[in-house]
C-alpha cells in the first residue's frame, strides 16, 4: 500500500474525540466551498461513540441543514432492527440534531438484497450525480478479518469494477449485505478509517505493512483515486505496527 496517514490515540475515548474533530473540520471545509457536506457513516462501536459526542457536546458546531447522510454498508434487516447501521445512527445522532428527512439517504435494506443495491445506486445518482460520483467524506471501520464496509474476504464484491453498490453474500455469516464497492469508495474526497481494539492489531499490521493481498484483507482495496486517506487508530489497534505515528 501507499504510505498511510496514521494518527494514534491512547484510548477509544480520545479516538472518538479525534473523529468528532475530523467530522467538524470536514463539514466546515465542504460547506464553505460547496455549500453542502455529503458524508457516509459506518457501523461499529467507534462511530457510535463519535455520533454520541457529536449529538451531546458538539451539535452546535455544525450547520446540519447543509449535511446529507449516506451509509457505507448495511445489513439485510429492517431499519428498526438492532443490527441496522442506519438504526444505530438514528438512535445516537440523527434523532438529536436538526435535520429533515430529505437529508437522510439510507439503504433500503428490508428489500431483497439485489433490489436494495440497485435502489441505492439510483439514490446516489439522484443526489450526487453520475459524472464524478464522489462523497466528501466516507467513514469506514475495519473488522478483525480485514474487511471494511461489507467487503469481506473471498466474496464476490471484491471483484466489482463498475457498480457503485452491490449485494454481497457473506457465507461465513450466512447472510447478505449491501455495500458500497471499492471503486466507488475510492472516488471520495476524504476516506477515514476508525479502528480500535487489540483484536484488530494483527489484521491492521497486515493491511498497512504486509504484502498486497486484498482477497485476504479487503481493506487494502481502499486507495483513493485523488482524495485523501486517513487512519485514526487507538493504541491497542496500532500495537503491532512497526512505526505508528
């Protein structure tokens, strides 16, 4: 992989604080330049903590009327299901800030997976255009198996080169996921990984310092075409890296 911009924080709480600061900075930058901020959210514990901090302590620092929310992936469950990434964001952030329904562009994951993927492509085309389809900021997590979004090892979505969104069958979880694809993610202006926990350390080392093996470690597919890539880590996740910054 190309040299990565890596920032390491002592614990998950400080990592979440850094993620909030990053969100606010990106919001201000994009609103000042483009009068809008298109951001894709992620599931997971660190994004959840970021959402809660944004809602509880920093909500007055963002012009929410200019923010449009998208998602990097979704489980094939209805929005009220406890496993829904949208549902988590709604509970921890969206219900606590001043936004309109038209600003929230969730994946309709209660639909059959292929239909949900097709409909989300239509949503993205309708709202961000089809010529240069890029989001301003995409937050990504990373699993202890090296997956990101719902790009899991040895799944068909890793081979996708054209579609922006696909339904991806994850056999080891016996489920389907709907996910943005690597080619679409890589068009983003800013891509930011949030990774915490010692259980992520070995996979993270392979992704950042090991050979290029995206079938094993799909997070290696994330290489922005012209945007920026940032890794925000806690010390536990970074513990196996040779030279974390």
